[in-house]
C-alpha cells in the first residue's frame, strides 16, 4: 500500500482510508471554535463525560494508581470510537456516495 503526502500535508493512499475525527469536528460539527477538543465534543455530541485527569498527575498515577490511568486512556478511546461511529462514518460515506468521491477526499475537502 503506497502512501503519498498531499498538498495539505496528509499522507493518503488510494486503496486505504484514514478517517480522522478532528477533520469532521472542525468542519462539520457546528461547534464553537473553542469546543473542538475531544472532551468538549464528546460532552456536546454524545452527552458523555469522559474521565479527566490533570496532566500534572499522570506521572504520579503511573506508579501509584495505574488502573486509574488505564481507565482514562480507555475512556478517551471509547469516546473517539463512539464519535466516529455515530457521526463521522455515516456522514462521510453517505456524502461520498451522493457526490461520488472517495472518503478521504470528502473528509478533507475544504
């Protein structure tokens, strides 16, 4: 599978797609500019409050409470997956079918 760098500094391949939720959030989510982070998007779109940990506590938690830190990581992964499956996947593939474009082109079109 060959990946090439395009004019927007994205590495893309024809036979393989790379769906990035942040592209959809910035263009199609209709959220205010300051609300494009993962926590804000999942709270607004999914009504889900993911686990939050202060960045200064992360190193300490790796030793003292590794389970809490792993729950934090899984919480972000679940939030990203749910956001992608509920909004990005269906929107991009449906739009690509209508306008006859590849999913990467639909997602990154400005």
